[in-house]
């Protein structure tokens, strides 16, 4: 790159873009240190989320929330609110039933869309008084052409209590589990790692030796693959270290045994020690003192035991 030139580098990750394997470990490649897995669902009512809002006072029972005429192809991906009022606010959406009035509106409140009021049909099958009555079907339909009748529901009176009709502020929620579509976009951003100095200082208290005590051997020790009958080198490690620090190991009489310089990336807070002295001699069993010097962050002093 010539001096002082500006270069724009852009990348397209074809294994991810338009991939059909995002829910499979095979073929789902790692990019930028991340792997994405997608757990798709089938279109269906989300029964756990269907119901009255917490502030609703009514005791009407909502039954028979289902696709129009119980035909599965009439299922429609979306979330809806039936919003009630103290006065009549809506009429049936088609001329044959336009004289039927109700005190509620139905809104499409699907995440990612601008909320909009949708049309619906009421069937005056119970009282035939041109007013919506509990027990009469409510049929929702889309606003777009061609109009499609989608979900239907029926509110019923409680069986063992005096009915409390819904009024202003009462909301009945209808939710669906929806599969991904070609219009869905999933985006996210990450933050670069950084050191919070105050947190790093308090984290010095978490520095420890593993295992402690060290007894004869340690499961983390490497195996001598050339000679399986040889136990291999001894090893313990210091954990929860800051990125840069100096570890000094002393006997209880203050004699320096070994020094370890730790200079690693942020996500590696471990340093190993092979239980040898500065002169590469095996240490004796006993109690040892360690001192971690982390510069401006502070220091940590602890002890550990070695049992051979």
C-alpha cells in the first residue's frame, strides 16, 4: 500500500449469507471468531403469551382462538391486540354485517412493523341485536389486497362468577410463533475488550494456585507420549491473573525459588509453573509463598502447599 493512501477493505462471508445450514453444526463456519446457530420454528399460536393484559379487569374467557374456519392455511404471522373501550368504536368490515357494532378495535402490533388497526367481521349469531355479544365469532382479516381472513376468536362469559365486561384499557393479546422470512434481518454489534482499572484491582483478590495443595500429581499435567510409563513433568498453575504481572515464588524463610513473567492476552489469565527452581532443580515438599506484582494495579500475596 503506497504511503498515505487510504484503502477500504470489505468482506462477504458466503458460508453465512443465504446459508441453509445455520441450524447445523456441520458446514456452519466460524467467522470473526463467532458462530451463528438459528433455531427456526413453525407458524403457530404462542399459547403462553395469549391472554388478557395484567391490568385488565374483565373476567371474560377467551376461547377458540384459531385460524379462520379452523383451516391451517389461514394462519397468519403476526401479533395482535384487541383493545376495548367504554363506547362503541367499530363496525363489521363487510357490508352484510356493517350494522353490527362493538366496543373494541383490533391492532396488528407485530415487532418490526408500524402498529396498524386492522379490519374484522362480527357474526351476530347469538342475540341478533346488531351489537357484538359474548359468544359471537370475531374474524380478523388483513388490510392488504386481496383481503385474507386469518385468525378468529370468541369471548365467553365466565361460568361460575358474575360477568365483568371488558372496558377502557382492557387488552387481549394474541401472539404467534413465526418462522424466519426473506424480509427478516438479524444484526448485532460487539464491543472491543477493555480493562476497567477499578475492577482489575479488586480482581487481584481472586488470584489463586490450582491445585492447592499439590499432591503428588495433577490431572492437568501433560503426558509423555514417547514414554507412557513416565509420569511427565510436574505442573500447577496460577489463575485469574491480570494481563501483565510478575509472579515470584518464595520459601517460608524468604528464599526466592523462581520468577514467572506473565504477559498474555486479556482472555488468558493463567500461568503455569513446573515446580522447579531458577536453577531447574525440582523443589522440595513444603509450604511456599507467592507474590504477584501487577504494577499500578497492585499486588497479591498468597501461599500454597506441595506434597510429594
